[in-house]
C-alpha cells in the first residue's frame, strides 16, 4: 500500500511540475508531454520482463533496485538544464523504476495471502488512490514554498532532521516510517506469510 502510494503519487506529481518546467525552461507542452509518453512506453514494454525477473530473483531485490532507479531519476531532475535530461531522468529512469511496481506488488500479495486475496489486493491498490490524491497536493505546497528543485530532492533530504525548528515545523517527518508504523499491523494475519518468500 505504501509502495503504491509513493510510486503513483510521485508519478502524478509530474502534472504539478509541468508548469514549472514551462516557466523556467520555456519548453512547449508537447516537448514536456513527450517525456511522460516516454515513461509510459518504457513502463509498458518492461512490464512483462519485470514479471519474469520477479519470478527468477524475487520481489525484495527487484523492488529495491527499481525503487532506487525511480528515486535516482526523480532526484536527478533537480539538476536538469536541457530537455534531453527530462527524457533521460523522468522518461527512462523513472519509467524503468515504475515498471516493476504493479506486477511485483500484486503477484507478491497473491502469494502472500492464502485467504482474502481479493481484500489484500484491494488494500494494496488503495495506496494508489491515496498517493494520487495526497502526494501531488503535498508537492504543490512544497513547490510553492521551496521551489520545484528542492521538492524533487525532498525524498533524499526528508527525515526527522528536516526542518525541525519550532518556527518552521516539519514538512514531512519521515513519512515513510510513520505510514509503515500505522499500516503494517494490519498485515500481521495468521493466513499470510512473508511477502519475500
């Protein structure tokens, strides 16, 4: 659920970044949209391959690598200065990273649960809706106050030490850990086994 929330939340944050790219670089809407189309193509073409890789090496390694690649692409956008950077970082790297998330998550949940598989899958996909709703809103707030480049690297700079003074309260205080703390107890069910088996 958390993985779906963060992946798809950041995926839909591209729409919030869109006008920032237009304003700073003067790129046309078609040029910027081309990077999003590239990401869809990469994600679609690699989906089957990611399923095969998941069968061979398991979800732990695959999700770890794909998350690192996705984060690298998103964070690298903060340093871009040319249009080809957008196609490389968002179109290719983020496309590579996000290609595995749905295939791996849903197949893992199906293996993990021996009962209530539909409910478990539904809970996982709920994260997608929550992420699409909340992450772009948070990103819009951060862009307004810190700029789009700082927002793109927030995942690297976030954590308990980020903006902790009383005059400037935390924007995100280790969001991932907090969500995991709240959500993981729901998965301690006698009919499930480790998703990494």
